C-alpha cells in the first residue's frame, strides 16, 4: 500500500486504534501501557508549557503522522510526541517539518520503535529524536549537528537532566516518571 492509499483506507476492525504504515503494510498499534501513557502525558504537558512560553507559533502534537525521507511513498509513522513550528494544515493528518520527535519504548514493539527512530532522522527538519524507556528511568537522545550529521546517542538515567538543545528545553528525567510505577 502507498501512503496515498493508506490515507484513504478505512480499516474494518479496530476503528478506535491507531495505525501506521511500515514499508507499505498497515500495522495496528496496541494501546499503551498505563506507565507509557503517563510518561507521554507528563512529557507532553512539560513540552507544551515550554513551547507556549518560549516558541510562539509552535505546537506539541501527540501521535502526528510523519513521512520519513526513507521510502516516503511506503511509510507514514506515528511518533508519540512531536514539536513543530509549521502552521496546521486543515484536513492533514501528517506534519511535514517536525523539529523534535519522541517515542516511549514499550517491550512489545521496541524493535519497530527503534527502526522508526532511525527513519525519523531522515526528515531534514528533525533536530533531535528521543527514546524514553517505560520499564526503567532511562532516555536516549539523538541530536543532529549543525553540519547535518548525527552525534553519538546520549543515554541518561534517573537523577539526570533531560536536555533538548534543539528547543532549549531542560527538565529532570525523573519528572517524566512522577506518576508511574517507577516513581523515584
């Protein structure tokens, strides 16, 4: 299936579920675990507060569709959170110029999520990709250099700061886990 076909397609089952297109195949995403959902909600709140205060005209969409430059006709992916400064397009289910993309890692689909993270790095506007663990207090930060290359992945843990230079954002990593079963 192409992206255009996928965007017209209406699944007969799981109408309330989220779907992404991976290499031309529609894949139904399982509902998130409670900790995954709580981490997503906390980080979205923190990012929205920061973006509203420091980045006028920008937004923090949850589960927006993105089209990677890697096989764009066959892939429409759904990161958990994005930051973008593009103007919303009526009727569009994708964003074209995300600055930051965040995924919360779940054991059931970690391999697909890591593959998606690599695809996100092919989007020219993306300055950082963050993977947040849902089973331990840990995050992996991938950041683009000014010359377009990618730095070595930085892994941080509990007690450390989640610092996202692409949007001048900083918060204790522990803050994302405040309401989870992993709360310090």
